[in-house]
């Protein structure tokens, strides 16, 4: 879900899904990387291309997924799709790259693994996680009230007589 590039790990996601015997849906705008590298692996049954999804369709796809596979190959500073999956109550199985271990609470909101083999082995545990706990955790960490409170704290600190952040 997102963009088709080598760094996003789409080929790795396909390999993980095949090893685990689970179907995989891919959703992003078709680009040259998709057409040249990914499309030949899409069979319409075990690997399905859903096209680009946004808004309610994106929420429905994420909310209906058993898990989000996130085998990124290059470090990312956040990974918005992780928080989006959590907001839908969907667990994440991810490689420990970039900010993943700061976002995914291992055995609470998903699983963080050092190798693809470990990710495949850990999938049953990820799939068994409590989706309500995942959703509640997402709201507490990334919800509107949490974000507003954090911004207010920063602004109040900047306006304090001490003259800014401490």
C-alpha cells in the first residue's frame, strides 16, 4: 500500500505471502516499476492488484486485511501506512528498518523482525493479535486528541517566561 519502488519491499511482501500460503493484495498507482517488475508476479489469485486506493476504499482495504506486510528495504523516518493500519485495527508484520521499532509495539500492534524468515515464522502470532487493542493503541498514540495536546504543550512551552523549549 503506497508506492511501488524497490525500497518499499513489494517483492519481499510477495515472497512472504507465498511462503506463508496467504493471499496478498497490492494497492498503489501503477508505475514503471510496477509494470516491469511487479506485474509479472500478479496472478489475480494469490497476488492481486487492487489499483490505487484512497479515502474510504483505503480504510476498507486496510480494515479488511488480516495484516499489513511491511518488509521495507530502506529506512523510513515514519511510515504513515503503519499508523493507518493500526487505526483500522490491523496488525503489522514488519522488518526492523528505520522507525519501525519505534512505531510498532512488538506483540501488541504487530511484530518487528530482523529477517524475512523470522517475519514469516512470526505471522501466526501477528494474525492472532487483538484488533481492538491495536485500534485503541493507535488512537492513544496517533489520534487527534493526542496530537492536539502535544502541539498545545509545545506552544505553551514556547510562550513560557523562560523563553522556549527547555
